[in-house]
C-alpha cells in the first residue's frame, strides 16, 4: 500500500474496538488504511482485567489480550498503525485532511472512533495528588497498593471492576457512590458483594482528597444526612464516567449535548465521507461488542462511499 505522500483510502482515528474492527474490514477490502491512536491500541479495553460479555470467550478475556488480538488481525491484512495526537480535521473537500502531531494525512474517507476519556471528579486535592495516590486505572496501578487501603469512587461497571481488581492487592477497598444503589449490572454487583475486602459507602460524595506527599485520607459527605466524615486511605481510584474525545471537532461535526458525534444508522455524520463509530457516537451503549459492530458498519459505509 503506497503511503509515500501520506495519502490513504481510509484514515481511522482511534484504536479501540471500533477503530480496530474498522481497520480489519477496510484492510480486508484492500483499501489502504491508516489507524491513528494517541495511546495504546485497544483504548479503554486495556483497563479491563477481564471482559466477560464478549462473544466467543466463555471464560472471559483480558482487555489487553483482546486488544492485541484485534490489532494483530488488522495488521495481518495491511492496516498501518501509528501513535499520534489528532488536532484538527478538514472535511470540506473530497480529500479529508487530518492534522496530527506526526504530520498531516489525507484520505478519501475518514472514520472517527476516538472513544472516551475518564471524567475528572473535580474535588480539591484530585489534581495535586494525581500520581501520588490518585489514579484512574486500577489495572495499571493496583500493585502499588499491596497491603494498603484504597477507595474507588463510582458505582458503574467500570468502578466495580476497578474495586474487584484492587481487592487482589489492597487490604481493604472502599467503594464510594453518591446513590443508594449501584449502577453496575447484577452479575458484576454479585461479584463485588461476595468480596470480603470491599466495603460500600453509599449515599456519599467525596468533598476533598487530603495528604502530605501522598494521599492519606478522603473527606466525604452523606448526601441524605449531610454528615461529614473521613476515611484513611492510601489510594483513590476515580471512575465516575466517561466523556467523548471530541474537543477538536467543535464547529466541524454535529455533536449532541454531551459532545458525542451524531450519526445515522450507517455511521454517517453530516459531512460526506466522514463516519463515526463506538463510544464517541451519540446513542452508543458503550460496550466492546457494540463498538466492534459500529466499526464494521462504518467500514462498509466508507467502502461504499469510496466506490461511489
């Protein structure tokens, strides 16, 4: 595949399950394809110790393992993967221009599958103690808290998986959630309730993260009683949601109120030849299997667009 002039048939932004699946499909169709990923290919899959609901893996599969398999499969058919940050796209002409930290690229069709980033909590001390006890990835940093007490902020699937992973290392894990019940699916909750190291602190919000050189405690408030208290912890893992990576797309593509890209069922945006897939798309259910499906649809639509 000739890319001497940084010209491709398809450029894919984002290397999560949507982007990698799109790359498998476009490359198999012999379209010259470039995937741009600013971090590790696999995206948020890399943070999942085990993915239990992806078809074909009855015992579950590690997120990083699944990401590696997807990348290997795509590269087998010729997908080119490079690390870079995307700063701007031009969609008006037939050739789409993608400006990145590794230079400019052009493509006949563009698939945006940049996924989402973890939402910051916004509590005092969060920024100051990031890397000093505050983390957004238990899979990455869990071993640093062996024999220590940690807290996970959040009540969704990701937060509970973080807590379960931390329980392998920490002596105790608090799960702090603002509601009186968790948002995680029933099976995930059952695993957490069965883990003796996990203690739930419900109806509570974090008001501050405190320490000296490292985290020492979290101050919390009960949202029903208004009472304040503190928990002695060495680590705080924040998992309160995700936001789409669309800051560079403002005034370029149509976004919903949360910043997700609006598409139709064929993953088409309002810009001809520009498609979106996965968590970055408005209406996504934010599952690996649905992201992969989006990527396949976007790739087929891109092929049809190129073929006219």
